[in-house]
């Protein structure tokens, strides 16, 4: 039961950061282009990663041998993950500067849930029960309801 609490605690942290992050990015990037803000943000993240890395190395939580543990395939996946992260960040910053976050997020999240579920099922052999399928359908229907007024006003 303790492990379940820890899992939901971490989920709570992720939700908290996912909810507040777009708003903080929108406020911080007000006077910058999306490319300028991306560079400022990445510079600040780099500084924080260096500080955290020093902490990890000092407390023996990580060492430089960690890269030796990775296979070439895992390094390729890490590179792809980094490239996708950069592409997504640039697109996300551009979108939040142009649109309401309350419009963007309800459009992104249902599709993320759908695609992650499909990819997880077909490529990574994850389970897909009837309740998960019903939940995904309900989330996508909710997305249409959230966007109904905007779609109706654009036609």
C-alpha cells in the first residue's frame, strides 16, 4: 500500500507541474519570441541540471560510468527522446503564446492519451481492458464537447 501512495504522490507532482508549467511559460515568454524563450528556458534548466548533478555525484547517487551502462540502442532512444523534447517544447511555447492554454491543453491531452494507449498496446504489448477503452472514448468525447463552441464559431 505504501508503494501505491508513493505512485499517486508522484502522479500528483506531475499533474501539478503539467498544470502550472504552461501558465508560467506563457507569463515568462511574454516579451520574447518562442525561440528566444526556448533558449532562456533551456539555459536555466541546464544550470539546474548541473547543480542537481553535482548533488547526485557528491552523494554517490550517480557517476560518469552511468553512460557505460547504456547500449547503443538505448543511446539512440535517448537521442530521439531529446530531439522530440526540443521539437515539442518549441511547438508548445509557440502555441501558448498564440492561444488560450485552456483551449490548447484539452486538445493535446486526449490525443496524447489515445496515441499513448494505441502505441503502448500495439508496440509495447501493454494491456488494454474494456474499462480503459471506455475511458479513452469518454475522454475523446469530452474533448469534442470542450471544443464545440470554437468549432461552431469558426464554421
